[in-house]
């Protein structure tokens, strides 16, 4: 029975590979092949969900051992990573639910995306995503989960940019991708620390060690995974990425941001329950940020005027509550809440285009009159508490300026020092150059040479005379007026520039970072 | 005082400008009230061709299909040579041989060249493209691939090696035209040979009187700067200027702000919290008060934002004037500038404008937005951001004079920037320019580098690789085009000897004059003519074949449908099944314009064409004796509404209450989701049954009678007897049903129900303002069944037999269901006839579904009628289906006349059918009324489909799959885009973009008089927005109306039309449009 668990993420992966290769080689192309692509995707997802349900039944009947390993993947010194899966408990429940929802959404997309230029691409990504999510919830070790985690994020990027000819879509896709990388840094760090301190990357091992690790280590691991969890499940301060993610087709919005992917963070939190129960600080942080996110989303959600954004903030609100529940120790409730929420939002977002017809005769309750005229709060809510501009202000722009400075430094200092080969043009590449050359030739033939000489002494005399002549000519005769002042001014400019640069907050921050790095 | 006067004059000027701008913006209503209208309604006073030309000049949006599509039609036989010839003659292209020379022994005709230019692509290509064609495409080694085989044979027949034909032709063409084909690669310019440099240098010197090259460059840049600055207002805004010079689009920052505030102010029920105080302050006023709390300007470090916000005046017009003055836009350019701004986000500007123009619009939102508010906000935000970009890049303020002063001092920078962001620099220059703009920023730094680069750019531009001026004949334009033309004319190298250079230049001149716009006109005309010919042939051949020219026999039943093209198929199948049934068509509000309030409705809706304002209201109430049922119904309805409130609104609005709700309802939601996806039809049936068992179906009736004494108010409740009689008589006269009444006469309104479809209203009845026409049918039937009304009708010479009963019904065009009204009032003696009619209708439902399936890719391939109906029903219930039905797609013609004109022919659901009997209307008075009502509705539907198909990206609303409903007003793409107007791609993908053929059965003299009387019809018909033709009721001759020439007799084809045995026979196995055909007629004497 346990062996089934391998096939659940594997089948969608195979489907993705088949569709991908078929599409690249032109076997699956255009309207004619739609049925083939759809059948492959729908078929494998159906089998996956049936397998997951079978596994779930097995688990109910106590037929599962709870762990299945197909073998060694990586082994180096003490590092030992197996390809292994969890085949019992919450993981299997979640895998079944996700598989069923993925199956439903793929069925929905068959008609919904008919005749779209990106039809095959969509199903390729959907299958890849399905595989990633199922791997994420079923893997028994951190590395396996991380692979699913990354791949799911990547698929999300691809589908936000589904209509890549719209600049807004590609821009938002990139922003979401980059934001999520912050969370990944946390995950990787957490994973590294786990290995360093427990010598193993299996979740079960980590959880078992929870009570034995010193509290400092537990807190560090907890904090690292906190970042990953916050980013993936769009908690403050990462919340704005979710609202940027609704550029893709409706079914992908439903499955990624309503039903499945946003819950990955909560899943990881519940998976690491033993760790977080030992780590007080991360747990408090989770509660505080969960509550903040819930309140934030509620207030912002009140002012959202388009259906998808309105639903997205409702989603983050409930995610925040799930975090709060976990922090309060209501882990069971959070698990149920996760599953319930995924089912409800999936249908709601799939049905979003019809909201206006469903709410006929049931208008939304306006905010109470006492709040309605609070301009400050209204603007803050409408502008989503400026989280995005704040991130721009505090991170994006300083980093861009830093990059600009570095490019300048590279171009003006390093390249000149190193003597990068100049393009092989002594030749003429513009007519103005040609003209200049032309004029110079005529000019130089006119001006008499300063001294003529022969012999070594003569040469030396000639050189030094030329030098003195040059100095006299440039610095003294024309000089005081022109060159000397120019050079002086340029020097001043450079000094100013360096001073201004060094005083810019970005450099201060950079120095702090470097100091920290050195200290570590 | 003078100042005040001046200010008032300025305000008036702005107000007038705003009025004008309204005409070029989309006129689409909020999406729940979607009504088809001419997309270019603001240009309707021009002719169709002029309107498209001036619209495209204003917005650079083309209103024709891409030329490639027309070429496909040509190759598929959907346009033939005869059509093209006729189109040429329509547009006054005549045969002329002047100066064109002798080709293959015959004088060459201009039309021949035009024809080749039309069918084969003879446009100029870029130098790089030419090089690619020569080196990679081997264009010089072989004959062109698109040569027709006859021409190819003719060319190959010459005693010359096949491989040598093309190269020799190319060489002699070039020498004849005295030009060279230099195979230069852009990168070659990095290292010019001395000869080349000297050569070009000499040329450059010659052209510019020995001015140094750098000066020449500066002069050119200065000219470019002048051009760019002078185009502000006319074709770009300052945002466009900054975009052209920095590649930064300030709209990326302004758009979200603007959209958020507009959507919040106009939202109709998505948000719980909308812009405070919008009701009494207006959009601008409310924004001004809240904007002070916005931290964005601080976070984005916008220069002087506090000052700019502080000086905002109270009045939006003042604000507009203030900002325009600050930006230093020349006052004579103000109207154009404002229009340009409005057109940068046409969807939102259009919606604001629509709300401003339609004061009577019933909305839950009390905001009164105006275009002035919108533009004042836009201008303020623009100013903030322009300042920011200009400060950051050039350390100047964002206004005209500063920009002008800066760039006239830094022309090299201008040259580099303009070329870089136009995107037409070769890679080696683009790379350098990019590096320079990022690292140096402006010419204040590294001036020398900017100048060197500008010189490089200038050299590139004058190298012949840059296609700077395509007017100058060169190998890539003149050479290439003539090379292709010669091959298509079967010209050999030695034939060229007989031609002079003037001949060739004359050919080129012809090609130049025959530009894309001209070609599009010809294509569209020919495309329409092809359908017209087939359509007229069928109508002509059908003369005296159709039934119900006169009702000598009493029909078994009469069914009056909406004129809708979708009903054509349904009617045809019904009549084929029982030839003794007569069907009629009329605008689907059946002459009863009313405000209607249904039993479960919360607000009344106008059920009549959008141009009519209803003066009467009708209400649906429970019948007497239904009190208890109604009570239960209301109770359940209340709970249902409450439940909906919790589930659809609460789950997204309330954080805390939705927490238990989600946890409890999740199993229900999951099973609902599974059922809805996997067994949609059953799920829908179960829900309906549940609802009806719970909510007790209440028997209702309509309140439509008013006493004579009712005083005139805005909308009077009900109609007086006289008004009822007048409406009934008017309607019956209009459709010619004044005698020969059947035992059962059914009025069949229609509507559409589909899932998950923001554009639902676009599928409903166009004659009922995008709503269902059932209530109109119901109220009409109720009126005409009253003995009192029948008596009043008899006084007006319409005698309805006592045994005739009228029934109201509604046809759902999506799932083919038919809902009957007030059956309990029907006397028992009509039951048998009714049962019979129902059976016949059931057949028509199945066959209509069957006929529809042939155009649906996911429908079963060869369904039985029963399977077809099952599929159609399932499709309508499926919430993943973005094509629930075909809508008006493929509509192409409208026939106003007796059913006899069209009965007996197959029109593939492409024709609006409006019943009218010319024999009862010798003066044409009825016809005039019909045309005034039907013309705009039919043309509106047709033109909206036309434009949404021709250019779905810009005139339609794109693909449905990323749509996001905003404020219940319209759809956006993703989270924050312009409102998309027009029809989605999924609705129009099988539509045939052609203008409506309006065929009227009447005498030409009658039409001529009407045309002379009615300006609105003259605008539509004379302007070529639809094509008018007339069929003589007696002779059957068809006359085509030409605005400049009047009615011209149309010549029928000589070959007889094939006759199919049935509709099924006409369409079976076909998935593409089917040309009109004749159908075998059943024998039915007397009809």
C-alpha cells in the first residue's frame, strides 16, 4: 500500500514531461491536439487522486506503515538524502484533497482554455505544479519538500506571466518570483541548520529531536522556517505578492492562490508542530503576524473593488487566522481549517466571473457609518497600507541604486584599470570621426614640428623640451584658464561623489552587512 | 473682473472640449446592462470608410480584419475574382493603361496591378529582411513561392534555365532603376572602409552644403525635437514624451492610483467600503480630501508633492486649467491634450463619461462622477510623476519649457534617447546607448560620449540600412516590390527591355497609392458582396415559393418570435415539421415598452430598446388565492437571499463570521464543486428542484391595467384600455397579422441563461435592453386576450376570432427551454391544440440544438437530435464553459417582409427576420416605424460584432480567461488594467466581420420617400454602416441601394439554385458557414 505514495507525484510529472516534449517537438500543437493534451493531464491527475484516495483509505484501515523509501539519492560523507515519502496522517489527507482539487481544476480548464494560444503550455505547467505540490506534501525529508516548494513557486511565476505579452503580467510575475525567493532563503537556511545540528534532513528525525535540541538551535531553525512559511502563505510583510498574482487565467488563480499553493506555508507549519511547540519565540511571532495579517486583510479587503482582489484578501485573512490558531496551540483546528478553506475558495474563485449574478438581491453590507468617513483609514486600506511602496522604498530602490553604482564602478574604474580590450576600431565608424580624421591630417601637416634633433642626447633634449612645452602650453599658457581648473574641478566632483555615495543609507546598510558577515 | 471673465471663458472652453471627448470614448454601459451598440458610435455621422480612417488616425487602431485573413478568405473561395472586380468598380477603380507599357504583348492595365497587390503581398521590406530573403530564403535563386501555377508555367516556358530567371530579372530591374543592392550587415558599420566613408561623406557634404557632419546631426536632432514637441496634444501627451525619451511609462505608476480611486467611487457592490463623501463632493472633491492622507508621494520621493496637493482648487475644471498651465501646454492644444489623456485609458474614461451622460441610471452607488473629475485627477497625478522622472533624469521640472530648453542644449542626448526608445537601433548601437543612459543619465555628464554616439547613430541612419525615408526608391522597397510584381505579371528579363524606367515608376506610383486602407476597403466590400450574392440568389430563387404570402388557409398555430437571428433556425425547423404553422418575427419587446418589476426583483428594469424610455410600469404579483404560497415563497426567498448573503458576500467580507462558516460548510462546498464540475446538468436540476420544493412555486399574474383617470406621472403604473388597444393594434399591424388568426397565437420572447459569464447580458434580447423578453410576451398576450381589448381592436378593423387564444412564452436561446406564462387562464378547449404545439416545439428544440452543435467544437460529432439537445443543456449548465452559446455570431443580414420571402430557404441562422406586410402598407408608414426601431438595434448588434471581430485586441475585450470583474461595471485583465469594452474573443471567434445586408420587401419608391424623410436612416444607410436593398413584392426583382446613385437593379445568377431536401440536408457534416440554399417545400395549398 505504501508504495502507492511514489506514484502520486510521479504521474503528473510524467504527464508534464510528455506534454512538454510533445509541445516542443510540435506533436502537441494547436486546436487539434487539445484533446490529447487534456486527456493526458486529466487522466494522470485522475489516477493520482484515485491513488491518493486509496492511500487515504489504507491509512484509515491502518494498512500503512507511514514511511516509504525508494532508495538513496545523495550520499556524501555524513550527508545522506533518501527519496522517501510519508504515507500516513495529515500528509495523506492533504495530498488527497489537493489531488482531487487539481483534478477538478484540470477538468474545468479543458473547456475554459479551449482555443487559447497557451493551451498546451497551461496544461504542462498545471501538471508540473500538481507534481510539485504532491511532492511537497508527501516528501518525508526537507530536501524533497524544498524541491516541490521551489517548483511550485516557479510554476506560479510561469502562470502569472501566462499572458506574457502584457507588460503588467510579466512585471507582476517577476515581482512575485523575487519576493518568494526571500522565503526560499529561509527554507534553505533552515534546512542547512537542521542538517548541521541534527545530522539528518528527514522531517520525522527533526521532529523527534525537537525536545533534545538546545532552545537556541530550535529557535534558529524555527525562525528560518518562519520566513519560508510567511512568504509562501503571504503573511505580513509579504502579503502584497498575492494580490499581484491574479494576472493569470481564472482556473490557475483558483488552484494556486485560492486552493492549493498558498496553503503550503500552513502545511509546513503544521508539519513542524513539534519544533514550533518547543520554540516559543517563532510561535509568538507566528501568532502576532497571523493576527496582523488577518486584520490587515480584513480592512484592505473592505475597499477592494474587483472580484479577484476581494477574494484574495479574504484568502490571506483566513490564512492569518490559521497561523493564529497554530500559535494558540489549536493545531487540529488549523488542519481542518486549511482543508475546509481550500475547498471553499477553490469553488469561489472558479466562480468569480459570476459573482455579480449570484449576489443579485443580496447586496454587500456596507461598513458602519462611523467608520465610513474615516478618510485616513480608508486611504490606508485602499493603498493596502503602502506595503508595496514601502518595500520599494526600503529595499528595491536602494538595491537598484547599489547595482547602478557597482555598474558605474565596474565600467569607469575596474574596466579602465584592467584594460578591457576596446573594440578593434582605430577604424572609422562614424562620418564625424572620418571628418575629424580628415581635418586632423590637414591640421597636423600645417603645424611645424617643435624641435628636430638627432642622437641620444638630442632625443632626450627633444623629449624633455616637448614635455616642458606641453606643460607650459596646457597648464600655464592656456592653463590657468582652462585645463588646470578643469582638472581641479573634476577632482572635486569625484571627491564629492564618493562622499555622497558613502553617506547614502544603502552603503551604511551594506557596511553593516559586510561587518556582520565578517563577524560570523 | 477681466480675469474672472477670462477664467469663465476657459472653463466653458474646457467643458466644450469634454463634451467632444465623450464622442470618441467607448459608450458601453455597466456590464449588467450591456446593450449592443456601434463601437464607433461617435463617428457615425461620417461614412463607414471615413469613420474608420479618422478613428485609426486618432488612435492608430485599425477597424478592418488583418489583410492576411482576407487573403485566406480569397484562397478558400470565400471571395472570388468577380467579387473583387465588382468591389473595384464600386470604389471607382477603372481600367487605365496610361504610361504602363506593354507586357506580354498586351498593354498593361492598372487593375491588373491592383489585383496582384491585393492578393499577393507587395509591401516594402526592410534592408535586413531583404538580405535575409536573399541569403536565407534564396529569393534570387528561385521563383516566388506564391506564384499561381499558370503564371509559373508561363515563366518556365521560356528557353532559359529555371534557376536563372529570378537572378537575371533582379539584376536587370536594379540596373533599370539605377540602384544597387549593398549586402551590408549593421555590424559592418563599426569598421567603415575608407572608400565607403569617403563616398558617403561626399554625399553627406553634397546634401547639406558642406556643413560639418556633427552639425548636420545636430540640425537633424533639432528638427526631431521640434517635431516631437509639436506633436504633444495631437498625438502624444507628456507621458508619451517621457516614454519616448526615457522608456519610463509614468502611467505604470499613475494607472493603479487612478483605477483604484475611480473603481472605488463607481463600484456597484464589490466593496463594502467605497470612497467616502463621493455623493456630495463628487469624484474629484472626495479624492482631493482623501489624497492628503496618501503616503505614496512621500515614499516615492515625489518632488514638491506637498505644494502641488496644497494648491489644488475645489473645482475640477479649475484644477484642469491649473495643471495644464503648470505643464505649459499651449492653450490651443488643450482640447486635444485632454482627449489624448482620456484615450490613454479609454475603458475607465468611457465609463466615467457614460455615468456622467446617463443621469437616470439606477445604481446603488450615489456617486456622480464626471469626466472633468477624472481628468483633473489624472493631470495632477501626471504632474507629480512627470516632475519625479524629469528631476531624477535631468534635474529639471516636468514642464514644456524646461524640457525644451534642456534638450535644445543637449541635442546629442536627444538624438540617442529618441532612437534608443523607438527601438529601431541595431544591436551594437542599442547596447552602447543603453549603457550610456544608465550610467551617465544625461549629457551633463560625459558629454563627449553622447556626441560620439549621436554621430554613430547619424551615420547608421544615413547608411541605407536604417530605412529612414522609405520614400526614396531603393532595393528593399522599389526593387523588391517590382521584383515580385514582375514575376506575378510573368515578366522575363528580356521583357523588361520593352519597358521604360517611367513605366516601372508608374507601376510603383500605383502601388504606393493603393495603400493598406484602400486595399482593406476593397477586401471588405468584396467579402460582403460574396455573401450578398449568395443571399440574393436564394431570396430571388425563392420568390413565390415561400408560404404565407396570404393566409387563405387558417394556420394551425402562429408563433411570433423575436427578430433575433438565433431564432431563424428554430423557426425553420418548426415550419418544416408542421408546414401549417406560421411563424413571424418582430422586435422582441412586442411593442410594449415598460418598466417591469418581477416577483423576486428588487428594482424595476426597462424592457424595451435602449433608445426608448418606458412610460408605463408593470408588476408581477401573486394570483388571488395564492397568499399562503406566496408567504412561504417569500419566507424561503428571504432565507435564500440571506444564505446567499452569507456565502457569496460574507465569505469574502467578514473575517470572523466566515471562519465558522468555512469550517462548517466546507464538505458541502466540496461536494458542490465536484458535482458542478462533473455532472453540471444534474447538479443544476437538483438545485432547481430543491428550490422549487422549498420555495413553493407561486402562481402569478401581471398588474398591467390602469384606470382611465390615472394622472400622467413619470412612469404610470399599467396601461389604460385605449393604450392597450393602441399597442396591440400597432404591433399586429406592423407584422401584418391583421387577419387569418390561428387558434393559438404564441408570443415567444427570449433570453439566455448561462453560468460564470460576465457578458451574460450580451446574449439576452437586444430589443429589451439586454434582458429577457418573456414578460413583454406575457403582458401582450394578456392584453389581447381581454374581451374589452378585442372589442376595441374590432373597432380598428382587426377582428380576432373568439376562438383565438394568445399565449406568452419565453425561449431560452442557450438551453432551448421554453417557459409558458398564464397557462391556467387558457380555456380548456384549447388544450388539445396546445399539447400538439408543444410536441412540435419539442422537435424544433431538438433540431435547433442539433443545428447549433455543428459549430461547437466540443459537441458530439454526429449527434442524434436528442443527444444534441442533451449536450446543449449540459453546456448551458457547465460553469467551465466560456462558449455557452453562439450568440449573434455570424449574423449578416436582416429581412423586413413577409415570411414568404425567406420561408423555404436555409439561412444558417444568419438573418434577422422581421415580419412586415407591404400589401397592407402602401404608404410605407408602418415600414418607417419599423425601420426606425429595427435599424439601430440590428445595426448596433451587427456593428458591435463587426468591430469586436475585426480587431478583438483593441475594439473587443480580448480573451475571457484572464478577465476579472471590476466594480460590477466591466471586466479588467488581471488585477489592475483598463476596463475592457466590446465583446470577448470567445463570443466572436466564428463571426464573419461584415456589415448588415438589410433587405426590405417593398416598392423602391416607398423606400426613397422614407430615406428622404429620416435623417437617422440616412446616416446609417447613406454612410454605409449597413447595406440596403429592396425586393419588389410583386415582381421579385431585387434592387441594391447605392448612396450616390439610388436603387440599382440587381442581376440574378443564371444557374438554378440546388434544392436540398431539408435543413438537415443543408448543414449536415459541415462545420463552417453554409451559403444560403433552397429547401424542398411541403405541399400546403392555400398558404
